[in-house]
């Protein structure tokens, strides 16, 4: 579960260790398509570093 971290300037909610966010995917039609993810997060310890990650894959590569 998320934890509240009081950093002295208002605080924030975050996670310690690994975390998995799940989301169901529903195919709208039988045609080809792709799944994409654009993620912007802060990786923090004593200082937060912004990280951006973009990922895309064709559906045919992950379905049988």
C-alpha cells in the first residue's frame, strides 16, 4: 500500500520497494493494433530523479 512521506514541504504518497500496477486490456476489434505505455515517475531516496519511459509493442507479438 502507499505510504505518506513527510518531507517538510507538504509531503507525498509513495511506495517502498517494488510495486505492480495492473490494468485489464480489452481488444476492440480483431484487427492488428498495438499496446503503448508512457510513464513519467520520480525515483526517490534522499533526492527524487524524474524518469520517463515509453514502450510500445504490436499485439501480434504478444498474442497467439
